[in-house]
């Protein structure tokens, strides 16, 4: 397992705080590769876009 850089950890905390402030439930998921991180980030964006579309 590779440790995340402080910058990457800061970005993850900022994203979690934005979801928290918006009142959106989320589940933190550990990732082990940059590719896995990118795939999960894309999935999060798709879900948020779907939620936004539902709210309209």
C-alpha cells in the first residue's frame, strides 16, 4: 500500500466537507491506485449529476 500525499489527503477532505455541507450522505472508500481513484471519482461525479437532475 502506498501512502497518499498530504496534498491528495487535503483534496479528499475538502471533497468530503463539501458533501457534508450540502447534506449529501457519502461513504469513504479507500483506494490503492491512481486508476482506482480516478474511476471512483468519475462514479461520484456521475451520481452527483444524477442527483442534480432528479432535483430539477
